């Protein structure tokens, strides 16, 4: 087991709901799907659902694996604030890097503000700016196609100057796929693309959703100029994305184009292409790999999946996260699965002589937090 | 170990040869290849070959792993009927969903009829209609390009009205690859494609083999109208297919296009893209994943491969099968590997507290049969 | 554990440096990257780095996992010749098939000649001719576009007539990607491509690097005519390659085109597409799969990765190698990881009854050397 006081840095997460949860919202927040379950099936019947019942029930004074109904009833009787506080603190996270691109769970309510989250979790909180969210906010004002590219640059430059911003994040995988041209688009191409997109918005109304690949690339290259680490969603996620177009290997051209600039690229999640992400982190100095969502969703299999990540990745290049979103339970579950998974691997490798105990301790500290502190220039040890 | 009386539903299989087997036919039925073995190699030297020798020899009163020659001699001395009966019954299958698209093993003889198979296995048998087989039968009659599309609709509509038909199956992966346009082709496109294909048939003669992507899509959309679950071959198989074009993620567009219709899509096999199949089953309510061929062919590794399937799939969405074809041995081997593999995983996950014993029992019943009973609306519990 | 006297054939490796090593060169030879490590990270902090410290330190009379500085100091005090001799002999390799396409480690010195390597390792050495190296040597002389294709044929024909040449090797994956047209290019296409490439060379000067896909295909088809087994790099490697374009499944068209010729194609490495390589070896008689680089780089995970290869591959189709290059340590580490990994799997499979002990011994002998002896027509048992 990892030392329970190993100070974890969760380098990629979201805020959580602060109020009571319906059974339906609870189940929905346990799946990457945004659809109702198939007839006769239940989103709690997953590795993640079982892991939540195992790890969270005791935090609310219940037996592990108690029925979901009993769990939710106890949660309500404790009060959402107390339950949230217990759950978040049990995760043992010292530092959270929060993607602020999502501010609510549709149909279930707003997420805690960053100060509220910091207080509930008793953790230091930093901010990750989601590129596409900023660009969509720009498009909500009066904007001309000609100036849109520059407007985005200005808005992003402003957004990352907010205190506590340590990285930016791209959801290119959801909006288009990672199979984009690698190079920076020309100003003319950006203006032309903005014209196409804004005209489409005028015609269709509806919610803003930036999907134009040229504009998405413009955002990435603007981020490169800003110099902060860029987190990129790769691999599985909600059904907006097409899985094989989220293979991080498709980013190779972009990775090469960015390399001379030295700006770190952090490949989030990656599953089932996590070995590909680990390879990219192994051969490109500015590429890093994450294990967040992947471990939470694989539950009892977290150790097996983490082991695959740890085949070719240099241990200074891989980062713990929970990718928690909406449901406070995802924080302690993500942290517990990571602690158990890594401890199990390290115990096995030291027991059979493959690793020394000193190396195992050192690598645990790197993945659990030290790599993130170095990469994002976070304060503290 | 799973309760030996857990009533398994084999939701994807084929019939078997009823007669004696030559050593060559025996070996050939243990591989997905249709080629002779390489010089100096033997198709019995595989995980599947070893699993057959382990699990089937005792059923014929021999020691596990006895030499293949001794096994075949004993099989002949028992008589094919008795050997077949013993092998099929040992599988402990209550219900078989049989793909009737194959009726013989070329060079080795005809397969048992469905009633013969039901009797030998002492199982309830249902029928799965192979789309391409029906369309090829239509093309064997007098047919015009203009009417071919409608003729296929009529023939398929008739075929699924046969008593006991519970699903249809597509071998798009073999005939073209899963990388097709997702949408229903227009009537004009179907007529044009039929013209191209039928002209080619006239020129070349030879066995009918429908490979035109537009006609293959027409069959799929006809199946969507029929409303029965559609089984789709994905992942590895015989060398007709090109592996990376059988990645089920390539079906994402088709999956999305079918979703509003609610017709279940069952992704067969999937290996080595079984994690991709599991992901699709996790996020689309109408998508299901199968573990059949994959477990049989991985033998001693069946537990490891099954564990990968069970990372992100909801447990109400995954189905046992053997994909047995030709060789009666493939039934008991597929069933035994599944029982051992699942039991091993569940024992481990309950022993370390990751799962409750009650959940483990429930999930075993779901995957072993209850999911299939619900999905295909089979009678019985 | 495999019998330590199991005579291993390393069917794919390179020569090694004979002199002292700086700490920087040591670390650089442990990674597939050709870049400096990221700030704050170390290429020794990998599974391979830990495996080297575990397995090699005792060979130089040190404790396993001693600090790298102590290891390098001991190495220098022993003298490079003695250290190299100890390391190579500890690998227990009877036969080496050496890719002679690389003759130095840039910045670190020349590799041992084949006789020097044979003497240090006390092994029989055979030669593998790298296709692209020969073609680049041809281009260094006076050459016309019109005759370049024939010049390459002549040079390759000569090169493989050298005593001890048993195979050729293609690095198509590095130079273009495996996604090439499968068929033999016409003479006119080769002449045209040679014109393009040679013109580019004249303009740019610089080191010769053959990347024209038509010329690369011409080399492959020339090799088919020569009839020796063709080793093809697939899967991960240094960052010259784009990972998803090194998926061996992309070779399927070429594999089919070569099949009537019967020339063996050996898919090297493959990771993380090693299951794809194993599948191709399972269904095409002339295709073989290798486990070299993959096992060395996954260290403590070598058993898990090897197990994935051994799911569908026929055991007569898979081959041990170290892919050692430059660093003598990579020989004993590759051999030890393979011996441990295979022994661990076989012990487990025999212990639980999945395999018989006799089969396990037989398969170990096949993979460790007998398959290579048969495939490359090597002398000896």
C-alpha cells in the first residue's frame, strides 16, 4: 500500500455538485454515456459503480457494497455538504488542477466554485483554462470573421493571466478528432474558417459548439504561444467522440511541430490507447501521459491497466489524476484505486526483485505528485 | 468456479460436423486460417489446440493432454455420434443461437441440421439469419438490377419469419471492412450497385460472394427495418478480412445512425479490439459486446482477455458465446474456458473486496445467459 | 525457470560498442528516443533501466539495483573488454543474427565487427542485410535514375551472397510507414521515383536517407525475388516513425501479395500492436512474429506482454530476440527477461493444468531457438 500520507496532486479534475443527488443523477454521473441505460440494464453495474459502493460507503459509515438505495439515503440524511466534505477529504489530495470549462451538470445543478471546492477538499486549487470554452464565449459577443482569430488570442491571453492558472486544455478529440493538420493555420485560413462557422451559427442558432478544425488548431497554436502546458483529451470519453479518431498517435504530427517550442503536451486518459500515449511520452521530451479517467472506470482492473501504462513510459513522465466530474465520490474512488493499483504493482515488482524498494518509493512519489509539481511549476514540495 | 448448473446461453454459434474427422480436418478446424500450416508447424500447437486436449480428452475417457493421435483414435472408436453427443452435452448449454449461414465444412462434409444439433446438445435451438447468405441466394435466381434491392428485402423479411429466428448477422467485416458509409443507401444507389455486381457475376461466374459495400449497407438497413438484433462480426477471423478494417470503432457512424431506431447491435468477438467494443457497449444503449471466439482462441489466456472486456462494459451489455463451428469440441472448450475464466476473475475480485459476492453471482448470471434472454427475447428464465 | 542451458537463438540484434561508456551514452542507449531527457527526468527511470540495474550489476560483481554511478565506475575499472565479454556471455546465446545496417552509435563510437562480436559472445554469428542501407550505398556512387532500380537489384543480390547472410531486413516503418501500395512497382515507376529522389539529393546534399515509398517497395520486391526471409520493423521504435503507421496490420495487402511466393515475412517487435502481429502469424503460413524489443523495454512487465503475444499465435511461429544495439547490457537483459517471462507463463499454465509439462518444454524450445533454426535454415540443432 502507498503511504496514506503520500501527498497526491490531481492534475486533471473538475468541480462537483454540492447538493443532494437523485438516484438517476447518481447513476448518470457514473457513466461516460449521456444516454439513458438500455432496457433492463443499470449504469451502476460497472467496475466504477462497484468501486464507488466499495470505497465510498465506509466513508458514510456504511458497509462496503451496501445497496445503492441505502447509500443514497444515508447521503441525504448526512446532508450533501457533510457527505461532500467527507468524500473529498478522504481522497487525500493536496492539490487539484481544475478544468473550469464545465460549470454545471446539465439537469442536476451548478458545480461548486473553486473556493468552495478548495474548502470542501481542504486542498490547494489551481485552474486549467479550456480553450474551446473561451473561444465559444468570444463568439457569443459581437464578432467579425476577420477579427475572430485575434479576439480568441486576446481572450485566451487574458484568461491565463488569472491568478492560479497553470495549464490549458483542449477537447479537440470531442470536437473533431485528433486527426488534424499539424501546422499552425494561416491568418487567412482562420478568418475564412471563422466566416464559415459564424455564418453557420447565424443560420442555426442553438448552443455554441466550436467544431471547425481550423479554428480548433488556431486555439492550439495560440496555446503554444502562451507557453503553459497543454492538456489534450485522448482516448475514451462520452459518445461525442469517435474512439479511433481519439488515438493519441494521431497527434504525432502536431507533437513534432510543437517540439522546437518546448511547450509540454499532456495526453489525458488515452484508454484503450494508453500504451500509445506512454510511447509518445517515452520518445518526445515535451510529451506526458495521464492515467486518470482510465483507472477510475476500470475499477478492480485499475492495477492491470496502470501496469500497461508503466511498460514503456519513463516514470518522470506519467501523472496521477481522478478526472472527477460532478460526483464527489469520484475523488476518493479515483484516489483509492490509484493508491491500491500502484501499491499492488510496486509490491509485486519489489517482491520478485525486479525493482528495488527505494526505486519503488521514488517512483510512487513521482507519479503521485512530484511530476505534476515540476511540470506545472506548482508551489510546495 | 461458476456453478456448473449455471444455464448458459450460447448466443452465437454454428452447427457441427456429425461424422468422423480426419487428423487434417481436426487441425484445420482449430484455426481461423484456411491455409495449410507453415512447414514444420502444426495448428494444434496453439492455446486453442492445448485447450481442446485438456478439456475434451477426459470427456472421451482419456487423460487430459493425451496425444492428438490417441484422441482421434478414441473418438473414432467411440463413434462420431457418441463422441459428438458427449462433447456437446458436456458444454452445459441450455440454449443455442445458431448462425445458419454456413451449412458445411468445405471438404469435410455437411453440418448437422438444427434439430440434429438440438438433440445432440440437449439444448433449445434458435436461428440467426445471415444477411449476405440470403442476398446471395437471391442473386442465384433470375434477378434484375432494378429489382434486386427489393428482392433482398422480400427474401430477408421472409427468412426472419421462420419460426425460431431471433436475430440476423452481418459479415460486413469479411466482405468489405467496417469502414463503410453509415447511412442507408438510396434506391438508385442500390440499383446501380446491383447492376455493377450482377454484371461482374455474369462475366466471372464462380461462387457468389457479395462484396459490394452499397449492397452490404442495403442489407444492414433492411435488417434495421426488420427490428431484430443485428450481430456484426468484428475483430479477428479468417484471413478474408483485413484486421484493422474490422475494428468495431469504425462502425461508430453506423451505430449513431441506427440509434434512433433502437435496434440492438451486437459486436461479435472484437479481438484485439475488444476494449473498443466494450467502450461502444458502454456509451450506446443499443450496443452489446460478445466474448466468444476471443476466449476460445486464447485458451489459457481467456481470463486475461475477458478481464479486458470487463473494464468499461456495463455488465448488462456483455454476452457469452462459443462461436463453435464444425468441430463439436469447440462447444465444451468454449464453455469451459468461459466458466473458468469468469470464475477466476470473480473469485479474485471478491477475495480482495473489490466486489461483493452477491454482485459476482448476479454478474455471472447476466453474462452467462440473462443478458441474452433479455436481448433476444428468449423464452425461459 | 527455463533450463539455463536452453540454447537461445537471437534472431534479431545489432552489434555493440566495445569501449568505455559515458553516463550520457549509457542512458541514451536505454531509450528509443534520440532526444535529451525532459528537464528533471532520467532515461534510467524506466522498466528497461531498472532491468539493467537488476540483471547486469551482479554480472559485474555488484548488488542488484546498485546506483548507476557505481555500476559505470565498476564497468570502467573492469575494463570495457572484460565487461563486454562478461555481459555478452551471460546472455547464454548460441547464435546471433545481426542486422549490419548500423555500424556505429553516433557520437559514441563504432560497433564491434561481427568476428569481434562472435568472439566476445562466444556465439555463432550470421548476417542480416538491411535493404535500405544497401540502396543508400548504391546512391552514393554515380548513378542514373534509369538504372538505379537495377543497380539496387545487383547490389542486393551481391550483398546476400556474402557468407553467413541468412535474411534481409526492411525499415519501411521508419522511412515511410507500413501503409504502402502492396504490389511490385513497375520499372517505369521505379525509374521515375529514382529521378525524384536523386534530384532531391542533388539539391539538398546531406546524409542519404531513402524515404521514397516506390523505391522502398522496389527493395521489398527485390528481396522477395532473393527468397531469404524478410524481417520487417513494425510497432514502436525511435521517433522517426509514426506509431499508428507502424501497425503490422497495414502490411496485410503486401502479405497477401507475397503469399504465393512463399517467402517468409518476420514481423519484428510489433508493440503495442503485437496482438495484431500474432494474428497475422496465425492466419498466413509465411508470416512470423518476434518478441524482441518489446520484452526488453517492458522489463518487469515482459511476462504480461509476452502472454499477449501467445494468445493466438501458433507456437511454431514466434521467435525470441533481444534487438540489442550498442549497449552490451541489452543482450543479457533481453535474454534474462525472456527466460523469466516465458518460464513464469509456462509454470503458471502447467500448474493450473492448462498445459502439459511436455508441451511447455517443447514450446520453450521452439520459441527459444528451434523456430529460428528452421526458418533461417541455420546449422545445428
